[in-house]
C-alpha cells in the first residue's frame, strides 16, 4: 500500500531534550512538508522540501530542523530552542499540486 | 489580510440537509482549490479539488468556484452525522508554488 507514515504516534519530550519525528512516504512524491497544528487552530508551515538535499524554512521554522537525504524520508527535529513544542505535527507530500497527509505525531512536554 | 479565510463555525445542519461551506481567498493568482476534512484528533483528508476553470461534483460533494468574488464553496448534500468534522480550504498559487490553508470550519450534522 502506498502512503505516508509518521512515527511515533505520541512523543514525550523532557526539558532541554531534542526529539526527532519520522516521516516516510512511498508515493514517489518529490515535495514534502511539515506542519504544526495547535488545538482549535489551522496549519502552520514549519519546513518544506521540493527535492532531495534541499529544503526551505516555512513560517515558523525557529526551534526546528530538518534533513532530506532520501526522497522517501523527511525527518523533523524539535530542538530544545523550541520553547512551546506541544502540538500535533503533520507531515505531507504533494503530487500535481495536492497535498496528502500522514497520520500525525502528537508531541507532549513532560 | 490572510490569504485564505473561513468562518470557524460551528455550522449546524440537520441530518439530510445541504451543508454549505465557504472560503474566501485574497490572491487572484490562485489556480487550484482544495477541500480537506479533518475529524477530531486525526489528520486532514483530501476530499475534493478543483482548478480555476470550473466546478466539480463527486457523489454528495460539490465544489464551486466564484472567481469574480474570490470565494470557493463546498456543498454537502444529504448531510450525515458522519460528515461532522472540520473542513479546511486550501489554495495553490502556481507562480510561487505556495500552498495556503484556511483555519477551517467546524460542521455539526445533527441526527
């Protein structure tokens, strides 16, 4: 089955800790995206990548980092510099303009 | 001004009625329009998209574009309680490869 997978489903972060959220797709899509969604809010773009080894900052990149070493994978690291990381994180890939989402990772702070 | 605006709702309709959801967009360069459904605690799911050249019908769903007034609508016929969700509107500007989401409209379909 083709699709986008994200892991883990839930992630707990301790003070001062960096954590990495996984996003994998087997759809052969070139572009991938990371969004953050806070309760009752819309989607805010963190980072996006249109090709391997290239990525751009979105609207709220501070405190986050990404890599794109393989077409299939676009991991997101939430660094200790991100002071309010509690949110629902969504990864997406796009084809012919439309974006398709993974199931999401919910990040909570201990 | 936000690129895409939606009324947050909630919009309440009785089961079997037509639900009408709207969003307005600010950039006349918008060329593709998307509707996503998001159930509580889940990720958005693409349900409809249209290009700037016309409307589209798919089962109980119809997406309509009004370019002159810069709004796009989603009509859900014979609404069911299972349609209760937040509906996100999105637009794509090809020239800048920019994708903008609205903040969503919450729909409640009452049995």
